[in-house]
C-alpha cells in the first residue's frame, strides 16, 4: 500500500505528556512504540509524534511518578518495556485535561469572529 | 513528600546508570525494529523500511541525551567534575588543606562542644514531655533581713494548692534529700520523695517494673514503694532484672523497689538515684504541720493558660490562704506565692550567664577562623588569577566559576566539620573534668541542678547542627574569595602575575586582618578580666592556713547527746594521736564551705536579736587553722561542761556587737540548740582573726565561737598533717568505725579541695575563656603572617628595585613592620571600643576587678601588637633577603 502523505500537524507543545497519559488510560499498559501508534491512530493520523520524542517525555513522567515501567518478554527474542498509569498519573491526567480545556476555550473565544 | 519520592526515584536510577543507558538503547532499538517491520508489512523493502523508521523516530542520539538529562544528571555530572577539580587543587597544596581543615575542626568542634554544653545545661536542663508547659510553683518569703526567697510548700499548703488553683491540669510534689542507703555497703545518695502524679506529669516511665500509683501517696502497711536509678541498679544490683520486689532501708524507712528508671534520668536534682513515694514522707511525719515547708511543687499548665496567668493565680491563692491561716502571726515575715517556667527554675543563673558568654567567645573563634580561611583563599585566588582568566576566556561562565570555586571551601568545611565532630567529643570529655564531681549543693540549695558531665554527649540533632554549621562556614569563608576571583578583569588577569591583583585586593585582605585582630582583642580583654578575677578569688585570704588539712563529715548513729559528745571527743583524740597528724579538731562550720546557719543572738541579754553564724568547735580548732588570737584568750580544755560558759568572737563580730568598746567580759545570749532553749549566757573571753565562711566572693561575716565541750558537738573532723593528708583517710575511717560501727564518714576533702569547690564557676570561665582567647590570638597571628607573606611575595620586584637603588635592609624591614603596626593600630582602634562595650556584660561575674580596668586594655593591646609585629617580622626578614638580580629577572 502506498503511504499517502497527508498534511500532519506537530503536537502543541506541552501536551505530549497529556496525550501519553490519556493513551495509557484508554488502552491500558503499552510499550513506547504502542503509545506512538495509538496516538497516531486515534488522532486519525493528524497528530504525528516524532516518535523518538516520546522517550524524553516518558522519562519526565517516570520521575514524577505518573507512570511506572516494567520489562516484559514480548517474544522469544524481544523484550518490551511496558508503561502503566499510576493513581497519581490518573489524577494528573484529569488536571491536565481540564487545564487544556480551559486554555482551548480561551483561545477559541479570542479567535472566534464576534 | 512528593519532592522526596522524586529524589528517591532519581537516585535509584542514577545508581544504576549503566543499566539505564542499556535499557534506553534496547527500548529505542526495539521501537525502530517494530516500526520497520510494520513498514515492511505495508510493502516497503527492508532497507527503505528501516530508513523510514529512522526518519520517523528522529535524532536518536540527541533524544537519548535529552532522556538522560530529564533525570537531572547533568548537575550531578558537573558536581562530580567540580569535586574532582577541587580535590586535585587541594592535593596540589596539601599544606593549605591541612591548615584549613585543622582551623575549621577547631572552630567547628569547639562550637559544637560548647553548644552541646549550653544545650544540656541551659536550654534543656530537663527533658520532659512538653517541658515548656511545666512550671515550678513556689511560695515566696519576704523577710526584712534576708530579702525575698522562694520557699517550699508544706504538706497542708500543697493540698490547698491542689484544690484551690485553676491554672494547672496536674501538680506534683517532691522533696529532695541526701540520704543514706542502708545495707552492707552503706552509701550516701540523693533521693527524692515524689507524689505519684510526678512521673505521669513529666512523661517518664520505668524501664523495668512500674512507677508509683496514686494509692502509694498514702501509707499502707510498714513499707513504702521505691524506684531506683539505672546507675544504682547497675552498681548495686549488677543490673539484675529480679530487683523489683527487693526491700531497702533508706534512713530507717523500709522501702520496696517497684521499678527501675531509664538510663540518664536523674530527677530534679540532676543526680537523684532513688525515689520514694509520698507514703514514705507521711510515714516519717504522720502529721505534717502547716509551717513545715519542705515540699517542692511542679505543675503542668492547663491548655490555654499562660505562665503569667498561672503566676498570678498562685499569688492570689496564697494571699487567700494567708488571710485564712496566716503562716507568721507576728507579721514579721510576709508570705506570697508564684510560678515560673521549670526550665528557668532549673538553671543556675550564674552558670547560664557564664555559658552564654563562653558560647559567644566560641563563635568569635569560629569567625576568626573563617576570616583566616577567606584570607588564605583570597591569596590562592590571586595566585590562580591567570588560570581563572584563561578559563573565563575559554567560555566558562562566571556563575559556573563561582560554583567551582565554592566547591573547594565546602569540601574543606565538611572535612573540618567531620574532624570537628571528633574533636568536640574529646573536648566534651575534657570539659566534663572542669565540673567538680560534687558541686556545692549543700544546705540552703535552691534546686540548682547538679551539672552532669555524663550528659555531655553529641546526639543526632546536635550532630546535624554541626554539619549545617560546617556548610554555613564553608559559604561564609568561600563566597567572598570566589566572587572576588570570578569577577576578575580578563585582560589584566591574562597579563599579570601576583602584582596584577592590585591594591583593591590588598585592601580587602588588610581589612579582613583588621577584623580578626579586633575580634581577638575583644576575646583577650574578656579572658584577661576573667582570669584576673579568678586569680583574685584564688588569692582570697580566708583567714586560715589551709595547707595539709583534711576535712571529713562524720556522723555517729546515736542521737543521744552525751554519747555523741563522747564520740567526737574520742574521735578527735585518736585522730590527733595518729602518726603523721599534727593536730585534730571538730567543728560545725568549715571555712570557705558554708555560711553557717544564722542564729539569733542578743548582746548582754538585751537589744534586738542579731542573726549570726555560730561555730561549735573544739579548742584545738584555732590552732589547727592558725587563727590568730587578737585579744584575751581562746577557750581550752578547762572550759568544760561544768565551768562558766564562754564564747570567742571573730574580729568583725567584736566590732559589730561592741563598737568602740572592749568586748572582753561582756555577755552574749545564744541558744542552746541541744536543749532547744534560749537564754544561755556566754562570757566573751577572747577575740580572734576573721575567717571567711562561704565562698571567696562572699562578704566576711561576724562569727561567734562556742566550745563543743560546753554545747553541742560539731560534725566536721579536721586533721592537720605534716604532709599530704590524703593517705590518712583509711586510718581515720577505721577510727570512726571502731568508735561506732554504724558511723558514717563522707565529704572527705582536703581544705584546698573545699576551696576549689567554691570557685569552680570562676575556674570554668577562666580556663575556657583563656583557651578561646589564646586560640583566637594564634589564629590571628596565622592570618597576619599569611597576609604579609603574600604581600611581600607580591612585591618581590619592588623590593628588588629598592635594594638595587640602595635602600638599606633595615629600611625594607622597617617598611614592612610599619605596615604591620598600621594594621594593628587600626585593629586596636576598632577592637578597644568594642571590647570596652562588650566586657560590660562580664561585670557581674568579676571579683575585685573592674570591667573598665585600664591595666587589662593596655596589656592586651600590647600583647596583640607584639604578636602582630612578630607575625609580620618573619615575612619582612624574607623581604630583606631578596636578591635584586633575581627579583628584577622575575618577569
């Protein structure tokens, strides 16, 4: 199949962590690649993460204790590091979403024609 | 806590850094593989799939770096690098490192030691549960002659306090006494009778058995409950857990041990070893009278009640009590009451003052040490200007440079702090030796707590304080040099050697030297005053000759007067007959030791009563102490029980009782304590020289001497030996035991030891302040030496030129010394007024020395000047030896 190039958007800065948390909440424990794919697919390919940038973001939320990571043997020759949302991560997600909504509404009010 | 969790995760990962890198690598690799697989499934060929995967992934190396940084390791890495750099710098100058660490160890260690002492003696003399809410509740007696003194409660009055007050949620009574513990090895120990409430209130529980219960406040049966200290338990019972239930005899009362108190708990006196329940008190005095004031009270404030409110409440309560049952119907004495915080009541105000002054002096020493190190670092900074300039030129930011330059002092400070910790432990052991084993805690004590050197241990909170102090010290002496070095002018720095440091740098260092010399001067002045005051105390003329005199407190078991009198006269006779003994005497008062209870006397049987000390002594007493007879004669063996009663007056007693008249042949009424009768008349037969009873600082008071042959016997045995009397002790004990197998002998001391007991506070202050001052002087000398060495080195070329142009070596020497003198003069100008102002605080501690004494200021100024000139003489001599050719070639 041909890779149809559609216009893609960079994710707004600061929201990557929220997207990771939400993805983990919706789909359960995932590895890094899984998270990237899920974000891409749920956004219907509009949002495209520069996949590698997931990893620094994952470190940040690991430090904050919002997710935990664990190695599992995915196949005989491959291990995967699976990330799982913690209770704190859940709380943080709610906070970030409501903050995001507030900002979005504010922006929309500004740009909507009066 | 969130911060803590984060740090914990960070550290946990930092610990396994290699694994982290491997994990990240593996994770990213598998990501790429999975993406490539999917790309292949979508129809790409293998190479294109891999390529696309990589493109989508982004810059893996940079991402790894960002991931790593997320964990905050960059700071750790940089710190590690700075540490390595600082260590290398220190290794290059081991002499500097050694001096710095030693100086800091002294400064920090002494501060920790002294603060531990301040903490244990002044801030937390007792460490009870919520001790800030505990109050010392007392009566106050106001008497015309003696002024205002805090008094104990009587049992009935305490009961009224319990019921009548509205400020305390709990009140406990106690009575402290020095008692004799019966048994095979009889020993004297401090015991307290306490009410059951006491232990509940202070929140201290028994380590073995239990504390008292309320039922034990009243007698039931023939025995009463008792608790023993951990020390007594280990000493007397070998730590036997079966001790509970054993019975002991304390001063004739039979007591059953119900528990053992935890280690370190030493009661209200600070050295209590046994506690008896209130039942023991009531067993000894079944019907305590209103006037028998012998119970101390401690209360815990109700929530919301302030100490001041409690004080007022007690005052009003006592006023009410006095209206209903006046204590003194004659109205000559006035009774009131009050309450003050327990922590305040348990500290000897004199000791508190002395220790705070000592703490201030110790902080001064640390400040001087800091100034020294700052100065040394400034010198090194100047020597490293070129290196630092190069690093600045190569792009190190000034902030980073300050940080790097601070790492070195911090390292030094931490090393100094660690060494200081050990030094403090040693210093505390030495400090313990300055506190006498038996501090004067005698007849009319006001519950000054015994200072227990055993409690001088560095505990965790104090050690933490020490580490913080070390860090603060590091910043204090490191910041200025680091900042100074980092703001260096690049251009100049790259060009010059030492000289490029410039005059501003020299001024700064000179300023620091002036500061430390001024500080040292303040300490020297304080120490000088204290030491001279102590010397004056030591030089006190007690009016007696004290060499080779041994004193013992001897008590026969008997209460019968005739038996007791026979016991003492036989004791005296046999003691005097011992080989090596010159003479022996007995008396009721001991020079220097006690002021003697006031006894009411009347002159010629009339006039107002005069409160005077009466010494019952045997005839040999005057000769033994070499007390001169000034008029008439002293009593002797002929003045026996059946002869006319006679008395001898001290010189000041004669002057005071019979001003301008001949006292001989006059009569004095004095009470016969033995028969509890007054009106016995004694005829004055002689006047002897004044003897100072009581500590050297006290006034010499009039004393009346009465013969033990005619009145009651004394209880001190004094023995004058031909040489050191201490080897006589076993023989003397043996004599006492032969005369009365149950006789008790204690407080065995030489007269010099007795005098030492009365001057220990002054000795403490003199020794410690002297030590601090000597240390500060030494540190200041090192500082001056350092700065001048540097200044001379920096001006080698100038010196060379001067010498080449014909300046004599003396002129060079004079030039450097003049600069030293100028700095000293500046230090004196700053230090003398400060010392003058600060030594005011010492005034109340000084004996026969005025805090404004010019001798002190002149001598310490001269000392400082001499040391300063010596410290700059050595570098100055080096300056005169500069070889002009060598110096001019220097650049």
